[in-house]
C-alpha cells in the first residue's frame, strides 16, 4: 500500500489551499489506480478511522482520516468503496472536506470563521434586483426567510440594496454573525459551514441551513435564484450544469457533516480566537 496515496490524490499543498481548488488541481492529473480490496472503519482514541485493507488511511498532512461520529466515518468509507478502478477526486467530496477540516481548519479555526463573517459583509441576500419585478419577487420569496431567521435567532439586521452597488452592513449585524459562527463545532462542522458559504455565496444561507431554518433543498434553490431565472429565459448550458452538479455534490457533503454534528450534540465554540 502506498503511504502517499492521499498526497498523490489531493496534492501536498492541500493543507494550505481551499479544498475545492485542491480538487480541481487533482482532477487535472493522471488519476491513481485503486490499490486496495476492502474498506472498513475502526474505533481509535474515541473516534472512528477509515482503513484500507486493514491499514489506516491518512490525509495529505499524514493525519488519520478519521471522524468523531461513526455515521460520518461510515459515509467516508462508502466513498472509498464506491470507487472503481481509479481514485477520482471528483467522486470524493466528503473525503476532501474532512481532510481539509483535519489538516487546515483545525490549525486555524478563527481564520475560517473570519472568512465566513467576511462573506456576510457583502452577502448575496442583501443585493436585490432593481428593475425586473418578477426576479425581485422571486428573490424576496426565497431570501427574506433567512434574513428573518438571522434577525430573530441572532439579532442580526442587514441592510438591503437595489442593484449591485456595495452597501456597508452594520457592525452589530456582523458581530452577531461572528457569534453565531463561534457556536459551530471545530473542525468538521466549521469546515462544512465554510464550504456551504462559498458554494452558495451566502453566509446567511449557510447559517440558516445550519440552524435548521432552511432545508438543504431550500438553501440550494435560494442560492440559484438568479441563475435559474436566466436559465428560464435563455435555456441551459450543459457545461454550466455539469459544474453545478459538481458543486451540489460538495454542498451535499457539507450538509451531511452539519446535520450529523448537530444530531450528535457536537456544537462547541471556535477555539483560538
């Protein structure tokens, strides 16, 4: 068994890079061949670890590919079992996310939290259509509920803008977002929240999802209101739809981590701020 199998899969610099970029870089390489027969999990040090032919799988930084929740580790193992002849990173969104959580987010969770808060400063939900009434109404139908959730659950009141001109958000609202982010478990759920934020373009959608105010389907639909409106007018672009499907797989992986963390009582404060 090659000891560098995840390094060759994702690249050593995964530790310092966004997991999505690491996946794109990996996808341009010649794909490694599957070299194991059996995938399992084993309990170690209060958590659960993926094993390949009885040997511990490791992240690019040589940490164990492990999770504190059995269901999450089982989902990781299922990704490895589903591979055929080649190790295709595009088919392993959960492995990439968990690897990034272990290797990167655990080292600097406050930086990840700050990036999520930064998204809230220019959040998708705050910029509304200025001229097309149909699109503006659709935005309102999908975007108002998470804004209400942020106000009622976290005391965060955001300013809306017509068009794309930047509007500065109140510091009180951003401070409320920061407090909300600090309740997210480190490192796995925080990595998942960051992934959901970048994939939807909205920290507020990600927080409403994590708080149970939106279902995954509702959050995903809300993130694509503008795109879907354009598709209705001009039709689908097949390449764009393939990219969207890949992003949806990443989003589903993030949602799984969030849901399992919440269901298993894993919420705790972000450390190191």
